[in-house]
C-alpha cells in the first residue's frame, strides 16, 4: 500500500459515509444538514498544501457540501452524480493523470466502479463487505470521524511529506 500511496497525485472523495457519518438530518424546514469532522478538514488542507489536490464526487446535490468545499478550497467537485465514472474521467483529464496516480475513498456500491480502477482504493469500516473486498485499505476511523484525515496522513507519510506538512504547528 505504501508503494501505491507514493504514486498518488490526486485524492477523490465520496461524501456521505466518508466525509460524513452517513446519516442525513433534515431541519423542520426540510433543509438537509450534514456534519463534517474538523480533523478531516485539516487533513485535506495539509494534503493540498503539499501539492496534492482533493476532489469530491457525490451522488447527491447538497448546499452543505458546496459550502464545505468552498471552506476547504476544494475546486473540483461533482454533485448529483449517481453514476460516478464520467466525473472521475473528467478529473483524470483535468489533472492529466493515470488511474495509478489517483486515490479514491468511497463506502458503498456506487463507488465500486472507481474503487476497482484507481491506484489506491480506500473505504471505511462501516462499508459493506463487497466494498471492503475491493479496497486496498480499510481505515480504522469511521466515515465522518477522522477517516479522511487517516488517509491524508498515510499519503503524506508514504511520500515523506508528513513532517514538513506539520512543521509549522510544532514551531508555534
């Protein structure tokens, strides 16, 4: 897995079950509410600061996800994509990458076509067994509870960028 992580030039994330716990809350007005873990956000920022962009592909449209992407300066996000491969192909073209240079993190059946193609495929402990079967890595943290941070730290460590990524926090 370390060798696969060394090749990663782009991390692509699903949202529900990966960046969130996979539960959906609705306000009394019918607005959808999502919760995101702060550790995941900092991991994404560390990865981006190290020159590895992060992108989102989600099957659902969500204003909350757009707000989170803008907050984290994620420039490439595709929402409302029940079939995720076209968005994945668009990302490959945009970044001029091959499959082996991309890591993808997903948690359910719609993620399988991409998980089976990428260089580093990752899922979370609560994913169905069939998804875990096709993943190179199953995080120890649950989706929405630091799983994305775990992957970001793993990629940075594999590429010997972790120490330099956190150095400013140790100096303060």
